[in-house]
C-alpha cells in the first residue's frame, strides 16, 4: 500500500531530528535504543525506516559520519590523532585506525602525512578563478531547511527552494532578511556521491516551527572565513579545491569543527552564469 505524503513528511521530519542529533554527538556513545525512542518508532520498525531514508542502516551511518569527520580533521587541521579519535567517538586511536582503514585503505597517520593520497576525486586547483576573502563574525540564525541526498550537481535545488518558499507563504513568515543557503553535511572528497547530504535552507528572521519534511534549526554563531566567488556554479568544485589546497593553508586560519555552507547572492534564473555570486562560509576558530 502506497504511503500517504503526510506520513512520508512526518517520517522525514523525525529522521531530520535524528541526523542532527547524531552529527552533534559524535564524540559521545550513541545508544540505538535511545534513537529509536527519540524517533517514536518501535526498535523493530525504527531500523527498517532509518535504512529506507538514509540508504544504509543506522549503525553504518553513525560509523561513516565518524570516519568522514575524522578524514576532514586529518586533512584540514593540525589536531593530534588521539584528540580526533576522541572528537569522533573512539576511546583510543587504534579503534579509529581500524575503521579508517576499512573505509579508505590507509591509516589516519598515513592519510595525514601523504598529501598526494586521494580518497576519491583528484584536486583541481584553478588560479584563474575570481575568489576574494574576508573574515566575518555571524550571530546565531534560524533556518528552515529541506535535506536532499545525492551528488551535489544533480540535486533539485530549485524544487527544494520552491517548497521552502511555499512553507514561508503558508506560515506567513515573509520578512526582510531572508537568505538562501546550502549547508553541505559531507565532503565529496571522502563521501560517495549517492550518500552526500545537503540542507537547502532559508534564513528566517521570524520565529518558525518545523512542519513535515521541512525542518527548523539554529545555525550557530561563529567566525567564518568567507570566500567570494563570481562565476558559474559548474566551477564550484575547483573553487573548493583551490580554497582548501591553496588559499586556506596560506591564510593560517584554524578550522572549526562545523559544516561549511554556501550563500547565494543572485538568482540563476535571471543571471548569466559568469555573473553568479556565491559566498563560501568556512567556520574557523
């Protein structure tokens, strides 16, 4: 029997809550029975529903989040391996090393010390791209979001924003200061394309409540290195590679353990690709 849309939206709302909880508690023991209780599903149904929505079982999802977070910290920070192990929920580095080798075929230390080792896609540095940078402090902001899964270039961003704007109109949330963001929960260098997760977001100055598939959460206050890029979205992969491999290391900034997001300053529907304006916000300490 086909599920009613309202039921699917409710399931998605509950999975959004669980994914946020997991991402925010990687350093702790995450009890699966507690997650089932949070979801409101019985343990028997919970595991099947989680796998249907995440594309993998919940235990595998937690392990992958821990290992991928470790990979980002190893490549983009000078944090000791032992501290990284604690940060992602492993009591000792040997436990992280075992999981890391199973995913990537190399030890954490080996990956950190071998800058030429490519987990997935090769680096594309482009010195000709128009990229400017500055540091900005931002207050906490409320965002409404829809989570999409899959390769970043294949996602239906326009459809997601249409649904978000429909929610804004339905809930009478329109005001000045609404911004368009995307939060990228995974690094495509270390995550398979079909498992990438993106939060398509609107910053909402007025108080809002989640509804169905649309979640509401806080984007924490913080300090960000903001990279301003003018040009086609098709070059964003090269922009990221240039920033992370060239511009960011030269800056001396210390990365904070929080997700990167993009802010879009004009509309691709009525803007030539070469004139599109994108800001890449990278959290720093």
